[in-house]
């Protein structure tokens, strides 16, 4: 057999590929060479990174993994088509992830790769809506806690995707930033569903685990009770975009017949824009009865779906190598995380939690936002690290000219967020503090209400898989070093608040 080899093979650099195949949020600012989240597509060893609740700068191991995949792609493209290569690589990606998170014992689990958590929500809503004869309702938590684009993704673009989904939201925080009780939120959900079943033949409940400020809502146990009451109407979608879950917790959601959205770009530390929609066998059997809407091709490619899905060939048979490289980078960090024991992870998480909560409580420039317990997941047994908060949202305060302690406004908090990433020692002048030269990363401010007539937003200090791995690898000194770094980040935030 004679093979014809292609000699005009070109792929953008790894640096460039990591910013392609998403949307404008991962495009680089021409001057700063960072994306909307302030991250570069190359490692930044000088950054003290506690911003994983928003996005992460790629690790050295992640970048090396992406480079390795790009090299393999260049070789394969000499005699194979891009879509064929992409399909094989995505299949390998699914297998690697399933092995790492112990999902291989769940027969019939479907794994749909997606560019972003927002797109994965859209795909879930469209699948549920296609099985509706009349109308679908999607219920989610307030956009400030789950993401500005989620409600729009659940609704869908009417012109492109046919009839739109109705969307209603439930507030989990009051206007004064306080947390509404778990029971009140669950009661509101039940009342909303009880009324909606008379009008809608499909209802998608989006359960957020966890939100931008670390909240689990609505209560999974109460949501499951509603599903048992109306099994032919209700589907539950778990928004686990933060992916702060143990394998057993993820398995419990899938065993409870929930759809789950996860990403590799938050807790796992991969570059922004890598997601997956997980659909257990029973739910898949219901959602596969209708052919896929070809209009899904605006956000999804044929190789990203299991090949046996009805109508998958109506989607574009193309490739998104940028998405592939981002996921491979995430898997490099996930692999390192999964190589350490659950006991070691829990030890780090609990020690860090106690130290940071104490610092936030006893520093006058901070106020820790109220958070809920994380123990009400379905079928979860025993204590685990994901029952401890790893996102710490806090408001900033300063003394006004009269010496009164007052909240820092949303606008000023946003400016402080940007200043945290910079070496501001040249601008500090005589007021120079050694802490001002540190470059630190926090999660983007989250709007959470008003205090004393001032609109306020919470910054977020967040643990990540990469930080936990480093703490474990450094032995006895590792946890102390991690806590010290977290406290230094808070010290800079307090310095800027003053």
C-alpha cells in the first residue's frame, strides 16, 4: 500500500493553541498577554495563586503535557485527517478521566466533552427540552453565584435552537449578603416545582455544588425527593463546575441519576475553557430518544459526543485542538492530585480551613461571608475533604475619615483585585511595604448585596489541587508553608484595603 504524506502541516504553537477554540474570554489582551481572567497560557512561577474559584494559570506540568500532545498531533497529521485524530484523542481523554475518578464501574455512563461549563449547561438543557412535548422549565440559583451566562445558556438562543426554555432562579443570598437558610431555599424550590408541573412537562433543576462563594444549593436530598415524586417530569443537573468533589461524591450523584457538569479549569487548575457533561445510563436512555438538533453544532462537534448518540452525525465533523490541549493540561494536574491519599488531602484541607477562617475572623479589614454546611449530598457516607470549605469569600473594610469601620465598595474591590496581581512597590513610595511587591491571585469579586448603603463584592481565596499536592509533597513543612502563603495573600489584601 502506498501512503501519501502531507508536507504542509501547520499547527499554532502550544501558547497559541491554548487560547483557541473558546470565546473572547480566553483571547489574549494584545498588551498584557493575559486573558479576561488575568491568566497567561504559560506557567508563572512568581505568582502566589489562590484564584482557582475563577481560573488558573497553567502549571509547568500542564504546559509540558500540552506540548507533548501538540507534538503527537503534528506527527499524526502527516497521514490522518484532523477530525479522525481528534475523535481518537477525545476518546482517550474520556478513558483517562474515567480511570482517574473511578467511573469505569458505572456502565452506560456517557461523557460529552465541551468547551466550557456554560456550553455544557446549554447542551444539558437542550437535551431535556428535546424530550418535552410542550414546554421545559429550568430552575437555577441566582446568577451572581453560578455565572452570568448560565441562565442564557439554559434558555438557549431561540433563533438557532428552536423553542426556548423558560428559566427561573432562586436566591441563596439575601440583599444584605447573608445566607438564606437551606430549608427556606428548599421550600421555595418545592413550591416552584409544585406549581410548574401543571404547566411544564419537563423541569430541569440545576443543583449547584458548589457556587462561586462555596454554597451547595438547593439541598440535594430535597431535590431528589421532588424527582422521586415526579420522575417523568424532573431531571437534575448538578453544576459541579468548581469540581471540588471526591470520586465517591461524584459517583453518588451519577448513581442518583443526576446529570453532572464538571470543568478542568477551576479546582483542578487547568487553563480556562475545558468542560464535560456526564450523563448516567438511565438518564441517557431517556435523552437519546430524540435526534440531536443540528443547531447544536454552534457549540459542539461530532467527535465530542459518543458515536452511538442518535443524530450525532448531523454535527460538524471537525476538530478543536485548543480544547484538547487544555483538557490534557488539566489531566496532568488531576493525575498528580489523584496520586495522593484522601487522608493526606483532608489533613491539608482542614488545617488550611481552620487557619484562614481564624485570620478572616480576627482581622478588622475582613468579614468572612456566611457559608453553609456541605454534608447534605445524596448517599455520601462518612467524612471527606469535600465536606470542608475550600473557597473563602470575604468582604473588605476600611476606616473612613471619622474612624468608622465601613465596607469597601464593589468598584474599589474590583480595583484591589487587579492590584493584587501586580508588584505595586514602585507606586507605594515612602509607604512601601514589602508585601506590596508580592504578586498574588484571588478569585474575581462576586457581587453579594449591600452593607451600610454600599454595594459590596466578595473576593475569594481558594484552595486548589495544585496547592494541596505541593503541600503534601513538602512533608511536615508543606502545610505550614501553604498556610503562610495564604496569610500573606490576605495581608496584601488588607494592605490595599487600608
